[in-house]
C-alpha cells in the first residue's frame, strides 16, 4: 500500500462529490426549498466541486410522492429548473437503488437528460441486478458508479467476487461504503488496498462514502485517499442520515487543489445550514456510536435520538442482546 501523494501535492485524479441533497434528504424526507437547492448548486459551481448528487431516482410505484419532497424522485424537468443548461464544469448525478427504482423507464437517454452520472447502490447479494442497471445507464450514455453498501457485514471473499464482476462491467468507479460507520482508518486502508488491487487490471476508479457514527468519516475518507482512492463523497456540515457523513468543508479545506474553494461553502453554511440544523437533527450522538461499535444499522439509533432517549446503557445492552 504505497502512499499516493502527500499533504502538499495535488492529485489530478481526485473527484469530489457533494451528496448533501441525497444523503441529507434522508434527514428531512427530501423537503428542501427551491431556494436552498439553487443556492447549493451555485455554491458547488463556485467551490469547484466536481459532482453534485441531486437525490434518488426512486420508483413512484413504490414510494408515495405525497410523502416525500421532489428530490426523492429527481425528475429531469425539476433538475433543469435549477441548473438550466448547466454550462459549467460541475457534473450532475443521481442515485438509483437496486429494487427501488424503475430505471428502464425513469432514467432517460443521456442526450435527453441534464444528468451526467448514475450511481447504482446495491448490496452484495443483488450484484447481478446492479450490473444490469449499470449496463443500462452505460448504454444510455452516462458515467456510472456502483456503491457497494454495508461491506462491514460482508465476507471478504464475497466482496472480491463482486469486485471482479464489476471489473468486467462498464462501471467507471466502485465505491467503498461504510454504511454503519463501524470502520476505522486502519481497516479502511486495508479495504481500499483490496479494492484497488482487485480492480487495477480493469482500470476502474475507487470511491469512498463514509458515515460518522464513530466520528471517523473524515479520517476514513482521507485515509482512503492516501492509498489511491480518488472519488470522495461529502456533504455540507456532514448532513446525512443519522450520524451524517464526511463534512464537505473539512474535505475541501484538506485538499490542496487550488481549483477547490472553501469560501463559497462557508458562505452557504452561514446563510442556510445554521437554520437547517435548527429544523433537522443529524450528526454524532451516543446511540450512533453504539450502533457503530456493534456494526449494526443505525435505524434503532435514529429512533433513540428522535425520542431523546438517554438511557445509553440500556440501549447498548439491547444492541448486544444481553439481559
């Protein structure tokens, strides 16, 4: 695992993706104001961010459109209302979950869409469906990524097999996803090396999507970067489900590429995120730490935080299934 670059150099292969709407939308059911979305888009353009993820391309047959904001579904026309022709360097993406979208109908030809990249989210056991979605998006002209979720609960042999499958697919980048925020930098270094070494012969890029249950999201992101991971996800103020994500402002502050600028992010935070944090709850809390320590889905922690349950030992005992 050779070090790739150092603290004073610029890695030209690095791409930063802002996932504030998509992961942050899991906090507020995607009810963002039009003003917020427009300002976030303009922030990303000014800050030199490479990709902006607008949200999900969720199935309207499976999800009630009256119970979610429009960025759960990301209609092309809604995106165009924000970006116009998007005559900027910023590329636009959405996420499509295996089994939760109608990708053949709802993801249109690239030539007819404002989007540039489709990100397919999958678990190990649904890899064949994920590859079918990747192939469909590729044929339609999009860049693609595959985000393999919950790898902390997967067998290493299964992960390697999935990487080989993806290596033979047309996917452009494959993401390490610490879904439960249970991994530490030392583990991320080994996992990053496995992803990189397994897919090197296929010429694939590797990405990192970290959660902050144990306050390691930023550390894990830059640790993966150090060994060669190049696609880096982050959100403004770390906004995201439960404990949240790697903070965009921290990542941009760390990267030495002069194309990335921190000032527009800070200005956006002052105007919008201070108020947002008063309305919505996310970020590190003890229940998230405990689900991270036990490598479990944060749904129980989300409920505990929502209920302001501070019986931490009882919660820990419940996670361990001990009386």
